[in-house]
């Protein structure tokens, strides 16, 4: 998980960008922080899928094949 300090810095840079603009160094920092944040979000999202099952109203497992494949791939490692 990304730290609160990094999230605060992302927000500071976004605000400064809108108000007065960023230096090249700040633009680079913003890009790196955003990439780290997105990587973290994607990882969390994948982890949610790994534990997901879908049931129809009759109680039958109708989990999509893509999700099952991801779960099976995770179980092999």
C-alpha cells in the first residue's frame, strides 16, 4: 500500500500544477508517484479477483473463466 505521505505529495503536486505549474523535476516526481499509485491500485484489484466467486440465483458457480484462470495461476505458485 502506498504511504499517506506519498498520497499527500501527489495531491500537493496536482494542486500546484493547476495553480502555478510544475518544474521539470516536480513533473518527473509526479509521474513516478502516479505510476507507483496506479501499480498499487492494479495489484489490489487483482487480489480482489483472486478471492472472488460468482453465483447465480440457484447457487451455481458461474465465475467467469478469466477469473478462474487467474485463481488457478495463483494457486500453482
